[in-house]
C-alpha cells in the first residue's frame, strides 16, 4: 500500500526515475493514426538523413577546397560496350534497378493494405532480388575502380586524392544500407508468406519495411545527382 | 479503425509515379550524355533531383497522406542542413584560398 503512495507522489512531482518515466509515458500522443513502430522508423530515417547529409557536405567541402582538379565522374564511370564508351552507363542501370525496386515495394505495401498475402510476399521478394542485383553491380563497379583504375582511398591516377576516400565512404555506406535492406525485406517477406501478419491482423510491418527501402532509394537520388552527375 | 490505417490507392497511382521516376532519371542521365554544361547543368540536375525526391517522399512513402504534425516533424529538421551547407561553403572558399596562396600542388597526386 505504501509503495503505491510513493509511486503516485513520484508521478505527481515528476521527480526521480519513476517520475521521469511517467512523464514520458503519459497517455498523450502527438502522431495520431501513426503507430509507434512507424513513427520510430521515421525518426530513424530522419537521423540517417543527417548522417548522409553530413557525408555529402564533407564531400562538398573537399571538392570545393581542393587545388588539384577533381576527376570527371562521367569519364571515370564510363563503360566500353562493343567499342563505344558510354558515360555513366553502369550507374544509370543501377539507378533504374533501384527505382524499379521502389516501385515493386510501393505495390507490395499497397497489397499489404488489402491483406493480399501472396502478392505482398512475391513483390517483396522481387524487391529484395532487385536490391541484391544493385549490390552485385556495385561490387562490380568497386572491383573495376580498384583493380583497373587504381583508385585507392588515399590516391588515384585521375586527380584529387580525396576522390577515392569520399567515393568509398559514401557509396560504401549506401551499399551497406541496401545490403541491410535486402536482409530486412527478406525476413519480413518470409513472415508475410508464413502468414504472421494475418494472425497479427495488421500488415503494418510491410509498410515500415517499405519506408526504409524507399529511403535507401531516396539517398541514391542525392548521391546520383551530387557525386556522379555534378 | 483510423482512416490512414486503411488507406488504399489504385495500383495505377504507383505505376504512374514509377513511370515518372523512370522518365526523370532518364532526363538526368541525358544531361550528362549530351554534355550540358555550366549553370544549365546544375539547374537541370537539381530540378530532376528534387522532383524525384519529392515524388518518392510524398507518394511512395505516403507523406502527403500523413497529418501535418507528422509531416512537419520529419520534413522541417533537415532544413538545418542548409545552414550547415552555407557554413561549409564559406569555410571551403577560405581553405581553397589559403591553399592557393600558401601551397604549390605539385606533390598532391601521390604515387601508385
């Protein structure tokens, strides 16, 4: 009985751990109609925005302040197909693959709303497969750059030495996000296929995974514009 | 149940946005392919980038169907990055200026 009195004192005064916990967990909600899982994914993506934002700003600072010419991405990432040099062709293909995976993911979320178990799962597996092919092409791109072009994090034959470190850091961190996304999507898709979300009565897990995947695509839009095209 | 928990849009909504993203990506690739240079290049790159980002956030991530409390909580904080960009532009100009006056860039390209 005395414990209860102490607890209500703490709640009323807001002092001590119990008071603090009760303040944070009181019956209030800011984001109506949005579950905690979805809100927390958004908050995570917001923090990730600042990480990628800082990376891109670091890249901008290096490129603006270097006195050695910056390598021309259009030429560095050209690919020779049948005797003709196509500028940035591999990057363009990677862009289309990632956008397609975003399209299939959006449709998976939509079928999730309709509780269409099979279509949701199939579209998610397809999204993961497209993500995997993106990572594969990125591995090919990295190999070509390291082995054939001789790009290192500390130097490269084309120009400013920061080019390598910034390229590996930004595309590496993005590729890590894609790889984690492929695993995440596969796990959620398997749960959908197994019928976990039907038993739970909500397909929201699909929507939350979708937010993460679209964010990965979103980051690529900025990397494509600032690193490859600029 | 809440209305947003059951939001449904015809599949054509997603297909048309998907197509639009394809077209915009093609356009931004063509900017490089046709060697558009100067101010026009930066303008087109940024235009296509923001259009693509806007479509992904608003439709694919369903942001345009969220309430204002949610939209402002997520979309306003990144604006702070613009302040960061402005600060670093000033700093980078200063650094490149002092490098140009104090160093000769011969040894910058390291050996294999």
